[in-house]
């Protein structure tokens, strides 16, 4: 699989989350990597998660977090916490860090300018029946005008993963799915997704260097891919199938992993259609 660098400078969408967000040294390395790629001429969009920070705030409030197939169940109270944490703390801190690293970062959320529109997303219960996840959305529309305007002006958009639901109110969108939808809509050269593992692992814990759709389906059916990796792999595969030529799940615990993936095409797991 060619690296995005072989096609010259273009557009990169990066999903930022996991240990790289909570470990100070890894956070610094990520900010440095992003700023370096921006300085080289790449047009970058960073979509951030914030699961650990959300869980910490829920804990302080005496509330429990619950997940179904890697998606956070989001009632009205949890939605308020998600907005507070992502838009009120994680996003601004990330923008400030990128500014310090030398990048012209600009924070937006998926509701700003109608960037992301979503329909209600349902989970699947143990009996296979639809399970209500609350205010969780599935992106069905991406209006890239806001991002294009910022990119054309030399800014690096930092996106909090909310969307406008069908009722016109914000809803929670899994950051992997949000990043994938944005990459497809922009016709990005690459989608890079940071994770808390060395990549997609087989049942023996060995990193799988590359996966296609058939292999992904087999691993999901066998239960080898599950939990938080499930939405990540599903989003990556859908993006590869819709024309983004370079999709890679990258180990966010390794300093320099992002630039290695872009410049050298190594690390983590590459996903192809």
C-alpha cells in the first residue's frame, strides 16, 4: 500500500484519542508530529475523542458510563457531560497545545455551521433486537464548507464529534465514525486513527499488518475484533471502500507513530477495501 507522501502534499484526517490524549509525553509528541506535518504543507483535520476524560467526569458526578459494541450509551445527562468535557475542556486544550507547537489550530464542533448531520443510531442487544443508545447519532451528512474555508485560510480544524440530530439538537457521535465521515466527504488522501494498542491484533495478540474486508468480517465473526476496536475497524473499512486510498490504525502509545505512518507507511494496521 503506497503512503500518502508518494502523492505529494494533500489532506490528512487524524482521529486523536486513547493514551496519546492522557499521557503528557505522548500528547507532546502528537502535537509536535501534527505541527511538523502542517509545516510540510499537509492540510490536516484533527477529530478528537475524550473517553477517559468523560469517564472521569461521570465518576466525579457519581454516574456510570455504559457501552454497547464500543458505543457510549448517552442519555440526556451523559450528553450534557460529553458536551461539557469535549467542547469545554478537551477541544480548547488541544487547540491551545497545537498553537504552542506552531500550528494554526481552530476549534469547531460538528454542529458548527451544520458540519455534521446525523440520524439516530441504534445498538444491537444480546438477542439481536435494536437497543436504544440514547442521544447517539450516525453521520448521514457532512457539509464541508466550514472545513474547506478554514483549510483554505491556512488553519488546522480541530473537530469535537457532535452532530445535529433530526430534532435539531446536538447528539453524540463516535469520534472514529466522525473522522471517517469527514475523510470521505473531503476526499482525503489518508485517514489515520490513533488507538491504545499496537494495531489490530489476532487472537494471539500479534499485530496484523494489513486487513481487507474479508479478513475484517472473519475477525469480527470470531469475536477477535470487539469492544472499542469494533467501531474503529468498521469506520476504517467503510472509508477505504469509499475511495480514501490510505487508511491506517496507528499505535497512539508510540511517539512519532503518526509521522512514521505518513512518511514511511509503517506501524499499526493498514486497512484496504
